[in-house]
């Protein structure tokens, strides 16, 4: 999971919206940790389960990691100022995006993580040219 995340992180540049879908414990935050490492981040990567938002700067690239698991209502995104994090040059990595329905831009890249046997199966789907560009680079 970390190795794939690092490859994705090296391929991602500029802004975009990445949706991370999967059950609890599937590895969404681990994939984000790998992506940030691939972008050059060397510090800790915390799961934003309780804070909802963790911003990072990786060189010139700004990254926002959102975990919407504890969101009670999608409108709560307005109260935490989500629009401030959704600027065109920011890469947004969103766990549990369905909980923000109607208040998030559509995904450029969707990553579905599922338990399979003793491991995980990942399905990566480019939803826009931005997502296709990322997939073309990995």
C-alpha cells in the first residue's frame, strides 16, 4: 500500500480531487501516507479522523487530507471552511467522500480499496483528464 502510494504521489502534481473509498481499516490513510512520502513529505502523517482536515506542504505542492468518517451532515463542511482547502492548485485526498456529497467537487481520481483474501484489491478509476494524467504516470 505504501509503495503504490509513493508511486501515486510522484505522479500527482498540481491540483486535483482524489476520492479514497473503502471499509474501516482498508488502508486509505496508509495509501495517503505513501502518497505524501512520494511527494517528499518526511514528517508524520496523522489520520484526520477527529480533526477532519490535515494540510501538508510538499515542496511547492499543497495537499489537503480530509477524513469525513465522523461528519454528521455534509453541511458541516461549510462550517469547517472546506472551500478554503479546495483551491485549484491543491491536491485533495478525501476519505469517506460520500459523507460530503453535494459539498465536494467531483473526483478526478477514485480509488476503491477492498479486502481480498489476506490482502487488498485496489481499483483506480480516472474520472477526468486530471485523473487520467496521474494514472498515465504510474
